C-alpha cells in the first residue's frame, strides 16, 4: 500500500500550531487543577491565550518553524524547535506578568510541555512517516521486487549524500538498482541501519562485501571526499568485476543538490581532487557584485570557467573577449541559459591590436579584468617564438595599459608555474608578462596582480584529453619520460582560487597557488587507462618518446630570488621577489617590439632568447 503524503502549507502549519497552543493551555489548566478549574482562572487563561497567541506564533516564525523542510529534519531542527517554543512561552508569560491578568504558573508550565510535544509531533511526524515509508521500500527493494533481476548496489559513504542515493533508489525501482547497504570509515556508523539498509563495514571491506552480497555496482556518494579517498576505493575494486559510479564533487554541485541522475563514471579528476576550496564569499562579492567584469580568453578552458564562477556573484555585466568566435559564442549561450538575468557582452578582438583593445575598454569601462588570453602550448611556442612574445608579452601589455588608462580597479593576470626559472619560450614570455604587469602597476591606481598555478586537468591541450584520445584509438599512450612530473589541479579549483586571490591583492603581488604534490605523468597515464576499463601494458602500451624542446623534468613554483609568504587563505601564497628594473624592461621591450620579426628571421630562436636574456628570465 502506497501512503499518500499530503503537503501542508505554511498557513496550515500556523493554524495547526494555534489549535495546539489553545488545547495545550486548556489541558494545562485541567491537569493542574485536576479537572476543577476556578471560573476566574479559566477566564483569565482564555484571555491570556488570545492575547499571546499572535506573539507566540510570531516567535515560532522567527525561529523558522514555517520555513524548514521537516521531511528532512535533523537534530539541529529539533534544537531550533525546542528553543523557539521555549522563547515563545517566556516572552508571552513576561507580557502577561505586566498585565492585571492572574494565571497559574503551574498550568503554564504544563501547557509549555504539552505545546512542545504537540508542535514537535506535528513537525516530526512527517519525517518519521518518511523514514518508515522509505525504509520499508528500501527493504523491499533490497529483497528484490517480484523476483525481477536488478543490479546490486553498494553505496560508499553513509552521510547525507549516501542516504539521498539510497532514498532515490528505493522510491524509483524502475531504475533497476537494488541498494544492498553502505560502507563508511566512520566506526560510529558501523552496524547502523539507514533507510532500512545496514552499514556493512569500512571502505577496506569492499572486496569481501562484493562477493558476499553479490554486488554489481559501487556508487561513491561522498561529494566532499578528497582524491586520496576516491583512489583508495578505486584501488580496492581494481580486481573486482563491478561497475563504479560517482556523484559529482562539490565543485560540480552548483546548487548543492544531490541526485542519482547526476551519477557518472569515475574520472581522473576525481582521483587527483583535493579538499574543497573554502572561499571568503563576502570579500569576493565586494569586488565583483554589480561591477563590469572583462575576461580575456573567455572562450578558453580557464577563461570560460572564470565567467561561470563570477556569474554567481551577480556582476553588472560580463564582457566576454576572445579571438575565436565559436568558443566565445558557446560560453555566451551557456551563460544565457544558466543565468538568464545576467547581462553579458560577446566581443571578438585580438589582444595584439592595441587600438581595438582601447576601444573595447573605452566602450565598456570594466571595473575588473581577468586576463586569461595567452598561448600556452610549450612545443608550439618553441617553434613559433614570435607568436609567443607578440601575444603573451605585447598582448598582455596592451590589455594592462588599457586597464590603467580607463580606470579599472583590479587587473588579474593568469600566469603559470612555467614562468618560474623558465627554459621554454612560452615560460619566458609569461615571466615577462608578469614583469610587464608589475611595471605598469607600480605607477597606477589600478591594483595589478598575477596568479601562478600549474597544469589544470581537462584543459585544451593538456595531457588528459590527449591520453583519452590515444586510449580510444587503441594506443599507444605516449609519455615523454618515465620520471617526468607535473603539478595538477582541477579547473574549478584553480579558478576559485584565482577569484579569491583577486579579492586579496593590493597591487604588485604574484600569488602562487598551493598545487599539492607533483604527479608522475606515467602514473597519470596508468590511472586513465585503468579508469577506461583497460590494463596498462597488456591492453594499452605506454611508449616513452623523449623530452621535447622547452620541457622541464619537473616544475617549480618560485624563482631563485623569490620567497613564498602565507596569506589568510591556506591555499594561496604570495611571492616576494626583487623589484622589476623598469628602465631595463622598457628598453628590452622596445627592442623586441621594433625588431621582433627581423630578430627571429636573422637570429632564429636564439635571437629572441638573447633579447629575453637581457631581462634575466631564462636559465
């Protein structure tokens, strides 16, 4: 039998509470005076009840009694209910005390206890009924429905997300999944029963539980879990013939809601994921809300993610500037779908065209600039040094000058760890870009800053999509050197920290993001192969091709002359380096600007590098 749950409106709750309070007051009198209530006391109590009713209901409303979702009530809600009813009675009795009404304190105490019980029951009966109903369905689903074949599911994580998964599986048997139980590393949850399903053990018990309970699928329901936890689950299931699904991480849960519809395959980003970033939303909102924000390279991996995140802070306008019309069109359409009330402007422009950039800044007068446009591919820039310098150096100078000229409040340069002790043209160009920004900022009212970080997973041109394509083609997967390491972080994490750093900068800083531990590229390749359901070596071969021009065996986060200083955010550091020699910088930039083409033609790559050598930016 299916129980029909009736939705109680806010007005209905208020009416029920009023009835409960009246009954509690009358019963309080009857109990206190053993059914023989003096006439005067009864009259005074009824008057006091009518007098204090609006006050008590108002206090209950202040404590959220008519706004909470009681079907999902927790201990915190119970505490709020207790405090709310207590305060309501204290306020009402205090007001009655200053009137001429004479009421029984003993009856009031009994009335308070009865009201607390009645209002508590009215709230929690929904939760209790839900627990019993869903628990019964979960038990029925666990036992199988009409003998039909269903997928046995083990849920990893007995927290709120895991319980939501269990609940959805129970009420949607048509999904063909049969929840068997939970595993969780919290010993306090072991042997507990949630929604009629047992907590069967810890994560280390998964292999035994899979065979014992005929598990076909494992669902990881821990949106806040770090990558090492996800990796431990994957490693424990390495030799098991089970499919694995995962709920999105906190970065993907924009609205905070968890649903079985969001289940997806485990990806390399999950294995390398770290603790969620905690943001100072107030400070970020202070410089983004109701402001015009311009993002260069807005169609790229980093630029588009910056646009998605800043849209949540309701800026006045987002100017999407980029050179590729298709990618700019795509992010513009995405923002219009997700944030229909957000004003966005798509601008197609080349940052190397100074006149065009000046016109854009003159027209839109941005308050905040995120400069993400850049050439980032190391081998390609080794072969095309002119492009690296004209785009990364002079393009950056054009945008920075425009920000200064047209009064932007903040300018954030997206930099890279390859700018540290660079050996590649790309890295050198980004280091000079940092110096350009610092130089312009030294005499500007605009707060200029740069943010350095390493590789981001899934960005265009990164190794992850390359590995996935090679695996899809049957291999081999190519790695340059078995000992090659890189720092990695997810795009959302990097962007959140960039936006946070933008709120912290006072001008002239180079912020360095905490990238965690470096990752061996070979290990990364093996992980991606295994997540594809294949085995490295036997199914997909890994081939080492040799270190390419401009590549380093490992990346660094600080130059020889820099020191990292902690900030108020545990994942953001600020480097303190030697001051930029502005005169030398301007002289060299002038030489580069005047003779870049001729230098490249006559001196080749070494001609460009020799000019950069004057700035001391290469080994």
